[in-house]
C-alpha cells in the first residue's frame, strides 16, 4: 500500500499554479509594487506550498506572523523562517507536519519535548538529531522504525539491550552494529535474516555454531568464516553453493599446506 503521509508540497509539480486575487491582498500596495511578491509564483496567500516557501524565503520577516495561521502548510513553512525563539511554541501544534518542521529546527536541548510525539515521523526526526547518548529513552518506542533509527545510532555499550527487540528489522540493525565478540546471543535469533548477518560478522567460533542452521544462506555465510576443521562436515551439504564454498576453502588450504 502506498505511503499516504502528508508532506510539504514543495517538490510535486503544479500543472496550474494557484493564483491568489491580488485585489484582496493586504500586500498589494507594498510588496507587490516593490516586486517582493509575484502572483502565481511568489505569494503568501495562495494555497500553494511552493509559492509560500518562495515568498517567505524572500521576505522572512513575515514568517512569525504566519505561525498561528489557519492553514497548516503555511504554519509549517513559516517554522523554517521564523525566529528560533518562537518556534518552540508550535511543538504541540495539532498538525503533525508542523511538528515535524519544529523538530527539525528546535535546538537539540529542547527536543525531549517531542520524544513522545504521537506521530512517528516526528519521533524519527528527533531520534535522527539527538546525540547518541540521549537515545536510551527511545529504545522502547512503540514504532519499530523509530527503534531502528535508535539501534543505528546508540553507543555500542547500549546495543545489547535491544538484542531481543520484537521486530526483525531492529534486530538486524543491532546485528550489523554489535562488535563481533558480542554477537553470540544473536546466533539463535528466530529470524534467518538476522542469523545471516551474525554468521557474516561473528567470530569464527560463533560462525561454527551456525554451520547446522536450517537456512542454507546462513550456512553459506557461516562456512565463509568458521574454522576449517569445523566446515569439513558440510562437504556433502544438500545445497550446491555451500558444498562448492566448503570444498574451495578446503582445497585452498591443502594446496597451501603442500606448497614448498
């Protein structure tokens, strides 16, 4: 199913750009006359994210006055250009797109206020900006994607606490980042995709534990890294790729051993 989350309409093409009625605009005699707005292109009152953004980029002094605007997109864009000290007031805006814009601009010290925002994109933005040592409080976030961001950024010493995360993608992120010596606990993970990562990164003795794995791709990775004396048991593996790899490693060892 396609992602239907809303975002600022600054990239999507507009076939017929909305054009506001300049006759009813308070800026007609000032900004329009001075060339600081352009109907259909650089406009604050048109319902067009691109036009609003162009206007506020050119006239940022009007951004603060838009922070309480009824139109969510005008508020969200205004957050980009308004004085920083005014942005925090919108941390609890009823619209999630506005709060995402706030999460991008807030100083890191003030991001804690958004750690439990009801919108996962807001929390992902927070997780992406928080210093690694401050991410511990988001390790139990209800959304797996937020936890995945956390797992990709946490200090290594904190990662073992996420080894048993209920989501496979989170555990894969943990397996990719844990030091090789710390991967033994993940060799018995329920998901083959996680075990494949472990087999590819773990110490040889842990890789040897996975030589009898029911998933042939796990066995293949394990056979690349396990000690030679352990892989001999796989010379008759039912999977041709595993047999080929095992025999190639053993033959290479024998040739090296026979060389003068």
